[in-house]
């Protein structure tokens, strides 16, 4: 896929432990901030000079061959364009994923984005947690493509300017669907994965398709390619921890923290080394793999039994002493608190509401666009060994 514009490397969070709120890499058609197609009421956009931006996309999208595509740094956790003020972190957690079945419904909070603001989220892989012993224990697993290619998650993006501010904020959400057979033992949901350069990916990004259709909906299916899935270090479960070892299988000979490797290395060292060298090897094996903690990331990690994933999430404020090991109420996005309280879902006027704005009480039940109402992918950036544009230019 062509790349006509790309962000600086420093604008994208490159980490082995990507959390909601971090800036990830998004690939999309280079259309105005109001999306593909002509401008609609209430969706004006300004150009870099501060004036009103003309609908240049009307000519651009007439011929897909002339469409420009760009890589852009965006924050994970979609904030709709109608939002009046900066939402709290708990509200943002509600929009890190969009369910495929919610997009099949007419109206709703994703209505504008699914028609005019579709994108691809680029990642090396993603984590999912396997619940064991009745949910008392969670084992992280890393999932990547078996062919070594980067993953292309189907997503939606948006741009918002808060009241009284000229700064633009670009954010995105990742679309989830039913899990495929290979990953069903982990969770019943997974990200929608499209193949780079495929016709399906081109259709998904095509800005000339500015109306939702059955063809677009049909793209949101479980991945039918081959994936690799294996358990990894539990250290990845703490937000801010970062290490290349997080994507190394626990059972791998490359994993220093593997207890089997510890005894194996100690045995080899005893037979071919002096006492001093052998002692050093044993100490290194005991230490395992060094885990760094990202500077400035001091949020507490709390448990999450989500409808879309079981990944632990960061808490913006320390939990109270009564909370124990449970999630703090501030980030309880899927348990007992309906997303409809923060974002009006499934109503024609939903796009006039702001995340976090007060809602009038109603006896009418609304359908969640981000969860299935039951009790409740971290995503990784590229490996950093080469510029991401090389991947798309293949």
C-alpha cells in the first residue's frame, strides 16, 4: 500500500506493552477531518492556515487511483467529534473497541465514523489473557501472524476540537468480531484482521465508499489465516512495564526466566566453566530478563474481565483501600455501568452528545456499541528495526 505521508518515529509509542491512551500508528485515506465525501451539517473543518477548508476530497475520491494515503499517529480510545470537553480516562476506555455487530445497526455513535472515517491500525501482534482456576489466575498469551507480517486491524478514527481550544485530537478504535477457532480457547472476541495489500483492505479504506453497505459489513469477519499463539511473561500485565522478552514464549530457550533453562544453563556451566564463571551464570539466570518501566507511567494496573478482552487496564487514580484487587470505579467501563451513561448509543441524536456529559434518566434500554452487556487487543507498534513505510511499500 502506498504511503504519501508518515509521522516522525517519536510521534508513535514504540513499546512491547501498548495500553489504551497511547499513540499508535494508523493508516488511512488522506481525507479532511470530517471524513470522506462532502461536508455535512455540523462537520466543518479548518485548514492549516486557520480558514475554512474547501471540499477538495470531492475531486480526489472520484478516482481511487488518485487517492493519497497516510500513516498518522493517533491516540487509542476514540473521542467523537461532537465531544465538548476532554473526557476522563474511564470514558475513553469504553471506546477502545467497537463491536462488529453494533456497526450492523443503523444509527448509533459509530454511524459517521463507519461511513466516512475507516482506517487500519498497524501492530506487530496483540495479547490476550487466558483465565484459569475459575478466573483466579490469568495467563497472558501473545498472538502474531505466522508469516511474520505486521497485523492490520480494521478500525475507525475521528478528530475532535474541544470548546475553547484550537488543538485537534485524533483518536481511534479497533473493531472486534467473533473469535476464530484457533483463539476461541482464550476469548470469544478478537480484533478484525485484514491482509496488507489485499482487495478487502483496499475496499475498507476506499474513501469513495462514503455510505455503509453490506459489502463493508461483510469484511468484519474472524481471521482465517494462520496465527501463532503462546504464553508469555506475566510481567506484561503491569502497565508501564516494557521488555522485548514480553513477546518471547515462556517455554522458549531464549527466555532467561524459564526455570528449565535456569537448571540447564547451570548444568552446562558446571561442566565447562570455572567456579567464578559458573556462579555468574547462575546469578544471571536467577535474575531472568530485565524489565524496564516506562518513564512517566505511574498509573496503577487493575484487573478487567471484559466482553472484548481480558487485558488488565491502567487506572488513572490509585484505587481506594476498599477496592482491593478489583477495578476502581473510575475505570469500570463494562461492569455494572452501562456505556450509555457516558455515550448515548443507538439514538439518532447521539452525535450531539459529549463523552462524559450528564444524561437524563430514561427507562429505555440502549444497546452498547462496545460490549454485549455481560459482566466484564494491548496492541504493539512495529518492531522498530526499520521504518514502518517499508512494510506498506512492499
